[in-house]
């Protein structure tokens, strides 16, 4: 919830002291890329699974009418 308050403040004042402190804290954190990967990983895995399922389902043509005669 505190992060939401900082985000709202950053929209109101993009160069205020709290925003500068937050930027400095993020830049100084040695694990920031690990956190970014942790946030992005579920989306990357889900995308790979969706692509795999989509490709597996394209095996043979369906029985649906694809054009009007």
C-alpha cells in the first residue's frame, strides 16, 4: 500500500524528494534485476505454454466450414 502512495506522489510531482529517494533506493538495490525477473517470469512461462498449446492444436483442419459455397 505504501508503494501505491509513492506512485501517486510521483505522478503529482515527478521530481520531489520522496521520488528522488525512491529512485536512489531502487538504483542502489543489487537485487533489482532478480525482482524484475521474478515479476516477469510468470508472464513468460504462461506465454510459452499458450504458444505451445496453440501450435499443438493446429494439427489437422477442423470440420467447420471455412468458406461459403
